[in-house]
């Protein structure tokens, strides 16, 4: 079998690139679709996890970034800018490094996970911390791109969503049809819009018999789409989705309504609980923001809102190693026991003897 070639090559005919577009790739996409026995039994259906933390920079952002950076390079860009809660910047800086572009990163001061910050630094970026949240950072990066010679690669750049839609293609390619429901976290609302586009295009082309209902979940302290109005000071432990005024607001509402889906909120407690249970039951370690979809599915199941027998795909968007502080903050002690190197002591400590 041929090795996976990255989403631009694998799905070229579905993407806004031609033979002159340079391909800037890290081999992104082709991520595992892992069956969850635990969630399947909870919802009495068939639940599949799309593990997007397995992308090169540890999140789904790489799918959109290979597309956006390739197109930007083809158009002659020398510098790129993004606002980010951490994953977009980790991804942008990696692809910019490969392309020889100058990366400019605007992040909310003190509100991005250390692992994500380390990624941008290692990829050689100028990281600018802004006194404000993601929404202010995005305004600023739009203004920079308007007034200076830098290309904007946030998901307001339509090429980003084009790249991200390939995750929906992969799910249908593996399952043989679309799932009945697709569940995912929602922040700036680009990804739910991208999946919906991908599912629609595949169904329109006859590659799926139907389109899934889209179920998006926001953090309760950052749930503008649920409340129906922008949130001035969004707060959540899930910093990835700490966003009060999503750029793809209209597209997300359209995805929800035309799919017969829902966008609801989950508390930080539900998010952290889902994160831990996913790690302990399925062996999948995700960052808090990524667990919002699982948290929402669990809440819906508990409320009796999930019909039995459904095939459900859940995107877990980013890797748990990006934010170990939050993961460990709820743990009483990282190390349960300290012993001498003695087999009897080890057996006793492990509960074997
Ligand atoms: N999950 C993770 C891990 C994210 O990093 C993001 C967004 C989302 C979910 C939400 O996706 O914005 O398309 O609705 N992160 C952006 C960033 C905002 O800057 O990395 P969305």
C-alpha cells in the first residue's frame, strides 16, 4: 500500500488547489477512527472517535493549515498571521517553518497551554501576547492583514475550512457511509462548519446515503451560540474553546439547523470528567477542549436524548499532552507511592500481594 500523502494529495480534486500550488505538508490527516466500546455501551449504539490529536502538530488544525499555507505560498506570501488559543498557532508556525514564511502569532495573555506555547516557540515564531481574549486577538490579526503585507490564516480564511472538511471524508471512507450523528466541540465554529461542508459534498456526490445530524458543544462559560449572543468575557478551563464571538457563527447555525442537529453547553466539570474517562476507558488522552464533545454526548445520553442503535462519530480535536497542567490539576498526587527497588515492596505497592 502507498503511504498516506497528506490531505492535499489524498483529496486534491475536492480542494481549491491546482497543479501550480506548492504542497506544504507534514503528512497530516489519515488519523485513526477508533471504536469506543465504553461510549458505545453508554449510548447503546456504535461510537467512533476521530482522533485528531494524532495529526503532526497534535490537532485537527493541520488539515486546514496545509491548505491555507500552500495557497498563501502560491500567492507569494512572505509572512502569515493568526490569532489563536494555541492550536492554530502551533500548526501555523510548523507549516510556516517548512515554507520559509515569517510567522506572527497573537494569543491571549496567560491563557494558552504551555505545550502549545512551546510549539510556536520551537517553530521559530514571534509570539505576541495580547491583553484580551481570543476575540480581541482575531480582530487584531484581521487588522494587521488588512494594513500590512501578511496573510491571515485564521479560519475566516475560507481555504482553512476546505482543508478541514477532509476529516468528514475520511470518516465516510472508513465507515462506508456517513454516521447518523457527528459530535464535536465548538469554539470559533470553523470545524463544525467544515465537517458539515464535507459531509454535504460527499452526499451530493453520491458517496454517502445521508448526512449526519451535527451536534456541537461549547463550554458553559463560553457558549455564545447557545445563548444567542456574544459573550464579552468568556471563561473556561478548556482554553482551546475560550471564545465569546465565533467567526463562523452563521455557518455553524446553518450546520445545526439544516442537519437537524443541536449546539449545547457543557460545564467545565463535565469536560474534565469526560477527559478523564476517555483516557481511562479508551486509552485516548485528549486536551480539555477536545473532551467537550464527549461530555455533551454523555450528558445527552443521561438525559435520554440519544436514540439507541445510532452510529455516532465524535471528533476529539487535540492531544492531551498539550496541556498537562490542567490534566494533572484535578489529580491529588501524580505518584501514588515511592518505594525502594525491591520486588516485594513493588508487589505490595501495586496491590499484587
Ligand atoms: N478543539 C480544539 C483542541 C481547538 O483548539 C479548537 C479551536 C476547537 C476544538 C474548536 O474548533 O474553533 O473550529 O470551533 N482552536 C482555535 C485555536 C480557536 O486558535 O487553536 P473551532
